């Protein structure tokens, strides 16, 4: 006799997004024992394709069109005490649609997929038991341990602290527990690393007239719970942060919370301290190295109200505040707000604007050099422009001087890294006991090795890029995949001896400074010197003025307010201009303006030296003149003629494969389908299709790379064309040999 399993019966059904790169959701039955506790936004465990996987409940229903016999039950609720708020679920749906990603991929940025234990971390501490009996017999060593606790004020301690400080075994501790001489207490941990203890609390500063006008407009929108996008365009040192702080204070007064996004590179101890000095322990910090458990603990504190202000990198935009009142995106022009991998390839600035609109709250975008997208939106009336044109305290913008390095070449001094003018200026600052910042956005010692016999550069074996020489460790390093090799003594191609190290990185400049200024205290700040958690120690030296020359990469270009810096030198301003990227001029103008802004932020007038081989380039000329309006007018005019963003939108398809022949074949097949689809009817006639072309970096980690670009004013039309074409492409055999990534509004064209 064959037994037949009874058909399950459910009175409640759940729409679940699965933790997989899938665009659709699935319906599951809710067992009766879970029906009373299951909420929309809970993370659950579900059966899926013969596996037990994680998912998020997107909605609950009492009826379904799916036949009940085909439904599988939810296995368990992983986060019964925590559910993602509805606005974040809506945001994940929008991200999935706009950025062409799976709903599960969108939720992976918000939720905690992969975290095995959702129970709060617990810390156990021991102290003397006040209720212990006095007649208990103890050994001499046990008595000494009880005396140790008494001498330390009976301070509760962990087992590790006791064994470390008292130098005893765990066995002694356990024996005293058994005899009830020691008592154990448990407390829930937040799972977060303790932050620096900030200086004394700071009071709000008196605002200048332009600051006050900007604050009042933002504060009014906060009070009225009204969406409005503000572009706070303030020159360096104009007090944008103080406007943020007072606007946040208004949100807190209204019983609401705030998120402040900053580029990861600008998430310095100084930046965090400034917020904690104003708002105390209610300030949380979120950055890229936060683990899944720490994220879960942080999200719980936010949901419970313990954290009222969150400052963090791009992922902080997903913080589940129950009553959000203000969103701030500082340095909104920064490309690091765009996620490149994995999907969804979102832009945090655009998510902030979307979330602000959904929640009816104001969004403040701040920058001294706003992106062309934001400038364009302000011109079109989509953003309210709030200008700050004066530095706080009467400080002046620095004088900027151009040093034409081609003149050194004519003098047979092309190997000089520091021009005579810059050297003289550094000498002068050292005599005055003032500080200098030198900026070079290339770490390592030299850019590459070149064989003078066969003119071959030493390249990475896995990527289409040269290897950089790091003198510390005497190794060649690929800054993309991490491949390392020892310094070559002969050319690997022709065998000629001693390939020549060309170009300069921060390590080489550091060595040159030690030669020219042997008495100078040089502090180098880049990913090599500040890695492994050492940046806080470096920052203490920076904040304490324990240097004469601060040398670094982009890590020192933003977020620093150093009072005694009167000279900034940019070793080479031309690097970005040689990249095959239509944003090269915009990035160069922004870099010069931002780095120059570190000089003369107090009453001493600052001076900036720019070393360049392209002194007449308009981006450099406009930066020297502090003429942002002139630069934006010319650049937007050029973008309009070329039909590049922000005047039109781009959608990039990146195709990659370890088989370069198969890759080229599939790229041509896909472009053929795209053009055929666009040619049918008039629906997609405004979509331009470019490619396929090799990516500027044509190989990364052994994957060859090609790209196809769509251009149109309407993202919806580009998505529609792409999905129609992919539906045809997906039917082809051999498609699995090639990986396709989709990037709406790409920032990185390399």
C-alpha cells in the first residue's frame, strides 16, 4: 500500500525574496505555529531548489493564486525581534528595477545574508559574590585571587582579563565559581568596536549670514517634514559641516533621526569626533570593514533608538531608522558613492534622493565641487542651490601657482620630482614652523619598470596593467589583483640587465624629501602606511602636529582641517587627464580644488603649487582662478555637444571571459541582437548603441573584458531594449562561457 502525504493547509501566505541573484519573488506557506509572529521584513529560512536558504518576507497575504499543493512552508523565522522597515523593502524593489539586479542582490546590501547566529553577543564577567559564606576554605592561591578583586574595587572582569592580569589558570576561577566565592554576570554586547573618546563637548558655532540662510531653509523643510533636495555648494573652509550639524540638531529636536554619508576615504577620526562632540554617544559609525554581525547589532541599535545619528560610507544609506528626518550626502561628487561590484551597482547619492522623496524628508548634497549631474539639476530647478562663497573666520582662499615641468625637461632636469620653486617654498615653511602637505595619488616607489633595450614594461601576468615597485619589501605589486614579484635583475622578455624604474609614487617622494630635507619630520599617509588599523595612530600624529611635511594620496585630500598648513604641493596634476574617460577634466578640477582647500584655513594665507606638463588645460586654468562657474559652463557645453551625462544617460554592459575568442564572438552576437531589436519599430529609435570595444583595462584577474554602451535620455527605454535583447541572447548555446554585468549610470569607464 502506498501512503500519500496530506496536502498542507495554510491560512497565511508570504511573498519571499530569495538570497539569490533572481529578479522574481516566490510564494511560501506560513505554518500555523509561525503565523502569529511572522512580520513583513523578517528574515526567514526557506526550502529552495533542494536547499535551505535565506530570504526576506516582502508581503503577507491571506489568499494566493498558486495551487496550495505546490507551496512549500517557511522553515523558521531567523530574526523574530527585527524586521526591515517597509521603506527599505520598497527601496530594494526600486534598486532591483533601476539597476538591473536581482531582488535578492538588492536585499543583500540591506539585510544580513550569511550571518549564522542572530542571537545577540553576550559577555560574561566575574566579581566577588557578596552573598558567599565566610567559612569556605580556600587555598593560598585562591585567597590571593579574592584579595586581587578587593584591591581592584571588585571590578567585574572577564576570564581573559583575570588570567592576563593575575596570571592564574582558568581552573582556579572555575573552582571559585563552584564554591560561590565568585559570581558571574552576563550582559548583551553591541558587537561594535569602541570608538575614540572625543574631546570635550562642542557647542554650536555662530553661523555667518550665508550659513544661516542655508540652515534656515533646510531646518524649515525638516520641521515641515517636506522633501526638498538642497545643493549646498560651499568653497573649502566655508563651514558646510556646521550647517549639517545644526540641521541635524533640528531633526533631533523634532524627535527624528539623521544619516550623514561621507566618502570612505573621508571617514577620518576627526570627522567622527566632530559629530560625537556635538551629539555624544547617540552617534554611530558605519564603514566597509563592518562585519555582518556588527551590521546586525548596529541595525538593532538604530531600530531601538539607541543610535540617533549615523555617519558612514555609502552603505549607511540603508540604516533602518524608524523616524528618519534628514539625509546628508557630504562630498556628493565623489565617485566612491557608486558601487562597482557586486550588483546592485547603485549610487548612494541617488538612493538618498529616492529615500528622501519616499519619506518626505529633506536631502542635503554638499560639496565644494559638485558633480555635473547636481549642477545640472540645480540649473533645471530640481535642486535648491545654497551657496557658501566665504571662508569661516575671514580666511582667504589660497594663491595657486602653476609650475610648468616641461621647463625642467628643457634644462635636462626631467628626473627632478620636486621643482626648485616647490623646494624653496617648503624650506620657507620649515623656517616659519608651518606645515606642508604634498599630494600624489600614486602609492609605491615607482610606477613601472621599463627595459631600455626592448622597450618592454613589466606587466602583471593576470591583468592588463604594469606592476608598481614598492621599495619596502623590494617587490613589484599589481594594485588590481595583488600579484607580487621580486624586483627584476634582468628583463623577462629579452634578458637585458637592470630594467629601469620610471615614474614616482609616494615612497619615492618620501625618499627624495629625506635627501633634500634631512631634518624634516615627514609623515606618509597612504594605504601601505595606514593599513591594518594604523590610521588612527597616524591621525593622532597629524592632529598633534607631529610632522613638518604630510605626504599622501587621496587619503589626505578630504576631510582634514589642519590649522597650521600654509603650503600644499601637488606633485603631478595631469594623471587623470590622460585616462580614456569623459569625466577626466571634471575629476582634475575637483581634485585640484579639494587639495588646494587644505591650505590657509585659518588667518595665514595659504599657497598652492601645482606641478604640471599641461598648464594651459582649461580644467587646470579654471581651478587656479577659483572659477567653478566658468569651468561648469564650459564642461556642460562640451557634454551637451557630445551627448554625454548629465545631458543623457548611459548603460554599460561589461562582458568578460577567460576565453578571449569566445568573448569576442559573444560580444558581436549580443550587439547584433541589440541593433536588430532597436531597428524594429520606433520604440527604441532614440537609443544609441556603441561597441563592442575592449575595455581600457582589457584583462583583470585572467578575465578578458569587452564593453557595450547604450546611450539615451530615458533609462526606461534602455532597460526595455536590453531585456528584449537578452531574452533572445539567453536562448543561445554557449552563452554561459561569458559573464555579463550591467551598470546603469556607470562612473568607472575603465
